[in-house]
C-alpha cells in the first residue's frame, strides 16, 4: 500500500482536528527547531503544503538548509508519520498556483494576520494593538486600518512551504503488536519502496 493511502485513511478515520503537524528544521548552528503548522493538503506533484511567513525564523532556516522533517500524529488511530525531504518555498512573486489557491482558501481573519507586524520581535506600543486588540485610541485606529485592508492578494512575505517527501517512517501503535514501515523514494526507478521494521 502507498503511504499516501495510509495518510488519506488517517485523515478520514480520525476526528477533526487531524491537520496539525510538527515541522522540524535545522538552524545555522546545526541545532534543531520544531514548531506546529497546519497541513494545507497536497498538490498534483504530491508535495505536502504548508503556509507561513518569509519574515519568520523557519523561513530563514529553510533558505540556509532546505532539508526538513514533519511529524504527524493521528490520535484516534494511534498512527505516526515522520516524513522527510527537501522543501521548496514559494512566494507571490513566483506566480505559483499553490500560492494563489492557498491564499484564496484562507478566511478573512487568517488573511489579516499576514498584515500583522513581523513575527518574533519585541512588542512595542505601536504593535501591541495587533496582538492584544487593546481598545485605546490608537487601537481603534489600527482596528480601522485592519478592517480597510485589501485582502484580495497576499502580501509579498506570504509563503507556501512545499515538502517533497523522500522518506516516510510510519508507526502504528495497534494492539497486540505495533507495526512500523519505512517507505523510501528511489530516484532511479521513480518508485517508492517499503520495508517492514521492528518497531
Ligand atoms: C495549532 C497551531 C497551528 C499553527 N499553524 C501555523 C501555520 O500554519 N503556519 C505558521 O507559520 N505558523 C503556525 N503556527 C505558529 C508556529 O507554530 C510558530 O510558533 C511560528 O510560525 C513561529 O515559528 P518560527 O519562529 O520557528 O518560524 C501554528 C501554531 C499552532 C499552535
């Protein structure tokens, strides 16, 4: 069975939410960094799609080293996928279909977040209103500003992270015995090969 079939079955058989995954990247000092992201589906090339912000640390890490791994756990069926490969980050200037499609799919509230100040910097008086929604005079002005935003097109720092899988480590904690399989992509034959492993 192809591992995507296993993923599809998991999405179907697990109660919502089943679309949070952890993305691990490598920092410049070679230490790991991991955080939660939303799975945004896959494209025709079978890339795993996520969205983010080019002003974030993960983007800088992926620009230095595009290798990444996601860990995706399905609670109800007790299945884990660890999927590794190289990433490709695309932004509005790339005129990529997935960028426009995923932007259109976002709710207005989710789109507005991309017009917040750069992530990961200290909060100032000017920026606190975005974060706390503080209702002082400046807060009202900023709120007005947010409501007037043109959300038709994504800002230049909106990005789609595409993970191109080359290896999948699948684990199912079924009873009475656990099951583990490794799927690896063979570039020569363009085929996925799998092998069962001790868990
Ligand atoms: C449930 C949940 C979902 C999240 N989804 C995303 C997402 O889809 N994209 C994203 O960039 N950050 C998402 N985040 C925030 C990231 O986990 C992270 O805090 C942020 O992107 C900054 O990470 P960085 O400094 O490593 O770049 C989410 C956080 C949580 C808790």
